[in-house]
C-alpha cells in the first residue's frame, strides 16, 4: 500500500541535537579533546571579559564554531551561521540547543579583536598539546619547520604606487588596468586593500601574487603542529620565523630541526648552533657551497630527519584544501595569522583521535 505524502509539523519534540549525531561520527571523539583544551583556557578567557555587564556569547562556542568552519570547509562566517540554523550536528558540537537562536554574523567581527589581543589561537594550540593523553605521544627533541604562501584577500589591481601616482582603475565594478611597461616592487608599491600583503612568487617562472606567509613547526614523532605563526612574505621570513618559533619551544636539551634547502644559509646554521639546535637542512650546493657540512650529514639521524620532514607538507595540504588557508579571507597579517594558527590546531584535532586509537 502506498503511503500518503502528508507533511505535518510537530508541536513538541523530545529529541536533542546529540541524538541526531551518529554514534561513530568522528566529531564525537574530537569534541571531548576540544572541550578539555577550552577548559584549560578558562583563566585566559576570564582576563578578556569583564566581571560585570551583560553576558556575552561564550568564547568557547565561538571557537567551536570556527573549528567547524575549518573541518567542513565552510566558505564564510555568514554561511556558517546559516549551517548552524538547520544543521543539528553543528548545533550539538557548538553547544546550542534545538531551539536556541543563532547569533548574528557580526558577533565574530566584534569578538575577533578581543580573542586576537589575548592570543587565544596560540593558547588553544598549546592547550591541545598539553592533554595528558596527547603529551606522551609528542617528541621533545626532533622537529621540522617549513613555510608556505597564503594568498591575500586583495586584487593585484590594488597594488598601487605609494606616492599616489599612476592612473586609477577605470570606473565600474572590475575596471580594466594595463600593467604593461610598469615596474612594480614592494619598495615602491603597496596594496590599498591589504597594506600587509607583499608581491611574491614561489619560484622562477611562476606568477607573482599578493601574499602573506604562514609558518609551522612540527614534532617528528606523531606529526602534530607545535607552533604556528604568520609573517610578511619576504625572502628571509622563513628563517626568521623558524628562529622565533624554535626559541619558544620548551627548553629540554639539544634538539634537531629538519628543513628544506631554503634554510641552508650560513646565518641560519650559526643561529641554530647558538640556540643548541642541530639544523638538519637539505644541502643547497648547486653553484654554491652548503652551510651544512659533514659534521651533520655523516650521522644516520640526518637522513631520518630529511625523510620525516616531508610530512609537514601534509599539514599545509590539509590546511589549504580543507582548512580554507589557500587564500585568506581576512586583511592584515595579524588576523590572517590568528586564523592560520587556529587552522593548525584544527589539523591537530583531526590527527589526535587516530594517534590515541593507535596508542590504545
């Protein structure tokens, strides 16, 4: 007997969003790890908010929502709010009840500066690594470092002379602009949309784009990110960021640091030695002399570091294809770096359940 297509709405519902999430869904393992890290950040949240006044939207819920944006490649915060309206799994992960109202998208804009000032993204990353289940899986003496380009949220047409000279683009939404015969460089030009963006190309023969640069330090045992940062896109940014991030690692004796041939310079090798770090850098001896000699390359650990360091490309691959970091949606290196660090923490959350299952 054929059933009738009769659609009726119920007046009352006794279901919660949690009952609609499958028991074997990966988010059920990820949420306890995220909640434990957010609980460790509670003292930091207390310092950012006043003890009097109207209660704000909990920062824990804001961060869980941003994690969902990275997990499921949600294009924008406005689309994220749309998903929270009808997606029961999203509501459960964030901590909203079935009939709780969804916030206005401007909530992220107003609270981002507060969370940015408190360096909450970096704190959340460190809180994840401090989990008692995760900490034993981390290496404390073998690391890898690398950097990647993140396209800026700015058009190449916005790259204008700093002195105000030059003809402006033609009227219209996307006016034409002729660049032929014009010499452009970061010394004489700047983007009017994102002044922090720099014109940069990855290699000879490739197109130059307005970019920022993101950097990651990975521990070699489990492949988890232990430090992340963002800088201006310059030729020395990778080495400078590596020195800064390695200097913030907990001091526990001599460590090794794997890296590609872009780090093979005499200044970087000498700086690492002063920091009690053995630089396991790929030798760049093409038409030049490498700064890494036989004192380092003769050891078996050097070859191991060069093999394991390639796993850092998995971090960048996930962050760009899934985590939305191929092209940033934010202007300024500070905002871009905050979201880049949070995406690195999201990558760790994706990796941690597998590591804990293997350990069990």
